[in-house]
């Protein structure tokens, strides 16, 4: 994830890795349930248990949806292939609200930096614009693409502080307006396909339980 997945990596960029893991079904029968997420073991590494990941994706959580659409995948097993094949089931017009809400929160933080320090954290400003571009294009096309492609250089100029705060705010406002307009005619369904995702989760849990029983656990 991060700059490498977004097509914004430079020589000093970190490598952010995100993953999804399946906790054995038998662990859910105990009083102490398995974790919903795990940090590490390496730096910049974070993973969600499958059910938690699906729940957040159905809520159109921007970070989770972007994980599902990263062009850089290092490892995927059979369950992972099924999850990736379900990507479209998670997408809905809910993304308009969740992406916009996230962007608004980030903008408030940037405004606070401007008041306190006279300038925002330009890297965060760049990623805010990138998020709004992604949201607008998703609402227009019904497809989530997170690689910025030809917008790489204009966005990196923001990161380098070569764009004024006033220019940034105008750009941000224009993208937000375009996203609002796209939402009104979006090809996305009003809600995600909960039933299809739930069927997948039940099937995976059942297969895990059968495997545990066959293994004598």
C-alpha cells in the first residue's frame, strides 16, 4: 500500500504492507476470541482478520477498499483469490460519503497545521488530493483505481511544496465538486452486495471448521 501502490513512490519512500488472515474457525468457539487485527511482525506491516476486513469493506472504508484494489500483490492463496474476485461486491455509492468524510477530517488537520506552523504537511495534502481523485473516478466509472498514473508529477509537486495553499484548496474544492456531481449519476449500486460477501465468509468458515475436525483439533 502507500506511495508504492499509488504510483507516488520516490527513493525515500517506505514499503507499507497490508494483509488479510483467516483465523481458524475453532478459535471462535472459545471464550477468548482471535484478534481482529495484527500489527507486524515487520515494520510498516498490518493485517486484518477476514471477517473484520469484510465488515470494514462493506462500510466503504477507504483504506480497506484501496487494499482490495492495490496493483501490487506479493502473496495470495486460494481464499485470497476468492476475496479479490469479490472486489466489486464491496463497492457502492456509500463510498461517496466515506471518502468525503475522510477527506474532510484530513483537511481540518491540514488547516490546523497552517494556523500553527504557517504551512500544511504537504505529503498529507498530496494524499488528500489523490484520495479525492480516486473517489471521483470511482463514482464516475464504478471502478476503483488507486494508481495515479499521469497525475504523478502534479501530485509530487504538491508534496514538494511547489503549490500554494490557496491553489491546493481550489484544487481540492474542484475535486470535491466533481465527486458530488459524479455521485448523482454513478453506475455504482446504492448498497454493497452483503449477501454475496456473507455467503463467501460462511463458506470459508465452514471449510476451516471441517479442516480442523479432520485434523483432530
